[in-house]
C-alpha cells in the first residue's frame, strides 16, 4: 500500500480480499505472487575455450513478506531487471569450470550446481526459485565438426583393431592347420616304418571307395552291362584225345 502521508510504501503486506483505503492518500500496488516460468538464454565459454549456447528454465515467485522492500528497491518489473542478470552471471561462472565434453557427460551435476548458486543469488533479491533446469545445450559449429571428426577417427581405429584381430585369428588357424598336418605326417611315417606298404594300400582302398561312391551318385555316369559271351570261354571245341 502506498501512503502519501506516511512516506510512501507501508511496511506491511495486505493480502487478497476486501480491505479499506483512504481515498486520494492511499493507493494499492497490486503485485502477482504466483509461480511463473522464465527462460534465460546465455552464450558462454567453457574451460577449454569452447562456446556453448545454454537455455535455462526457471520457476520463480517473489517472497511475499518482502514485497514492500522489493517494490521499493526494484519496482514492479523486478523480474526483468533481476533474473536475466543473475542467470547469466551464474551460468558463466559455473560453465567456465567444466570442459565442453563434461557438460554432456555431467549434465545433471552442472544443472544442480547452477540451481544451488541461482537460488542463493535469488534470495538476495527476495525471490524464491522453485526449480531450475537446463532445457537446451548446443555447441558451436567448430566444436561439432571436431566431435564428428573424433567419432570418425574412433570408428576407424575400432575397425583397424578388428582387422588386426581377424588377421591374428587367421594366422593362428594356419599355424594350427600346419601343426595338424605335420603331426599327421609323423603318424603316417611311423606307421609305414612299422607295417611297410600296408598303410598305403589301406589309404588307396579308402580313396577308391570314395571315388566309386561319388561316381555312383553322379548323373553323368552310365554303366553298361558286360557281355557274357565276350568275356567267357567258348563251349563248341573238340575235346583233346586221351
């Protein structure tokens, strides 16, 4: 309540409802004390000198008991005069302590620190901040290109590691195969020393069976029956004399 006889704003707060005022002498100053949302944009630098665009959403409301002092010191447009100022101040001071990469990996921690610092600063201006959150976080073109190049290099390094592992596995397979063939050759040599050519004959018979089985299943092979007269002995000759 503004009172011209008592030197301006009265120290007490008059809440909503029906009240009396002295005409001409007293004039009510109506202030909205509901919780409001405000977005504070800021462009600031990180610890590693990267520029970042941040948008901060703040839910705020004035402290009702401090409305007379708030109006006396800042007027009715106190939110326009206070919130952008303290918001940018806190954002710049907190973001400057982190690298650009940490802002992504530690976003929750950064948001909590900004909230705590902003609540402290808001209390100095008779404001209560119910919630503070980072709604948008973008980097400059140069940093985005650097991130993309880093991802491409990382993918290429992983591909090269895969190629090396594949070559190592193939080398191990060749070594294992060669060791197996050498061991098989030693076994055959030892068997031949003990049994002579018997092992070779067994292998030849096995190979002949395998070839015969493949030929029997082939569609391009036709077997012709052999003639009985052509291969047998003739029965019309004279018997020898005794």
